[in-house]
C-alpha cells in the first residue's frame, strides 16, 4: 500500500530557540484513518500545520500526496482538505452558498460544481437545510458542512483538527459515520487530531502519540494497549483475615497481583479466559467473592503511561493553540 504522508526528522523551532517539534518521523498509508494524539502543548498542532503548509519546517522534510511541503506547497494545498477545530463557514450565508464560494475558490466551474454540491449535500444529510442560513444549523450540521466544504475539490488527504470537539455523543457518532463513508467511497486518507481517545480507539487504523515535541509511540491501537501488560481483573472478596494474594498469584496466566483492602487487581492477557480458574482457586480458601470484573486496557491508560498525565487537561478546550507559549514555559 502506498504512502500518502511521509515525514522524516521533521522539526520546528520558533523564535527564542524553542523546539516545538523535534525529529518527527511517520508515514500514513493511502485511505488510512490515522490518529495524531498529544496533550495540549505537545506539538500536534505545529506538526499538522507543517504537513498542511501553514508553517514551514525548520529542519527535516515531509511529503503529502507525493509533493514536498517545503518545495511544492501549492501542489500540496491543491490535494488536501482541512477542517479546522472552529467553524470557518460564513454563518450569514446558506449552506449551498458556502459550498459555491468554496468551489469557486478552488477553480471549479459552476457547471462542474452543481452536481458535486448536490452530491455532498445529500451525503452529509444537508439537502433539506441547504438554503437555510448556517447560523440556524446545529453543531453537528455545521461540522458536516465543514467537511463538505473541505472536500468540494475531491482532495486525496483530509486533515481534521479536533472535528467533534463540543458535539454530544450522538453528534459525534453521526459525524464519524459520514467520515467512514467518505473514506470508503472516495478513498480519502484521513489525518486527525482528537481529544476523545475512545474515538481514536474505535476509528483509527494506526496512531502516533506526541509529547514535548517528540513522538513517544506509534502503532495500531491494540498494539499500544498491549504494552500495558494486557487486561486487568478486579476481584472483590469479603473483607476477612484470608489474604488471597498468593492464591491468585499461583493461577497460571496471572502476571501480577496488587491488593487494596478487599479488592485484588490482577494483570494478565485474555482475562475473560481466566475467570473460572480464579473462582476455582479461591473456593478452597472459603473466601466469598462478591464481584469479578475484567477490564480491557484503554488508550487513556496508554496515554497516562506514556506521558505521565491524563489526556484531557481540565478547563482547556483549545486543542493545543497555546503550544509555543507552553513550550517557552518549559524551556524557561
């Protein structure tokens, strides 16, 4: 499978010697949904800006859709779509008018634009609202219009920056249904940043985690989760004198046991296959088990393990817009 995005030792140094991005190397395959994750200030917005030619790299190189972002930025721009975190649609125009303007800016003739606009409005479920002012649209409708605007010229790569931030769960699920359809029907490569790790877990074929300007992990979501040592089984027993630690540690397949009062946390692989063995091991002790819960590793746990901090930073919803300032504080 060919590569649509390829970055090698990509970096960006801002005024004052602040390295916002250091030696980022990654590849994104054709028609892949690729997640790019990082805490606010980690460098993901700066990296995305370089890949979309909004910022020029200080060192390293990157190609998008077969063109060098530094040497051929105009060729890259013709082949990519970009949906920003905040809406860029003109609220005082209708959805159709926004699409007509976008088509004109892309050099698409009116004759060519009409069927394309009809198709996009239909695919994004906006046909009935096409001639309403955008200010009357719901948040989900606005995001779908943004995708339609960003793909009016049929790009090879679509960059999505926090595309579902602020949408309710139903709106997020609906939005991603349209994105999956876009990838399947048009063979578009999707590069996205998101604040919702469950979203990345379900949608991304592969992903990278960036922290302090450098990549700290890349791979398939399941591979990254396996790095945590597999599943966790929580066994809760009646609080009595019997300590089950040694009993549980002796169960084949259990790699570690930690106790906190009546709760035992067991690490293992394929935890669902060990529940019956755990029950049989505990039975001779006479201890009463009140619950057994198998927990699969999550990307939230992976993120905490890799960066030492939770992904969502309380009270911060700007999606990394303060990256250079945060980098300065770290450097100082």
